[in-house]
C-alpha cells in the first residue's frame, strides 16, 4: 500500500511540476502495471 501511495504522489507531483497537461492514460497504465507486479510478487 505504501508503494502505491508513493507512486500516486509521484504522478501528481510530476504533473504539477511539468507544466504539461496531465495524461490520465499514462497514469492509469503505470498504476495498473505496478499493481499487477505487486500481485504477481515481482516487486523488488
């Protein structure tokens, strides 16, 4: 849960600091991949 929270915080921080429009498709893809890796036991 901590890793996912850090990922979400990082996505929002990147979006806020980049000055570019937020891309929800990229955020969803990264988040979904992270969750799948965690469920599969592929975390480091």
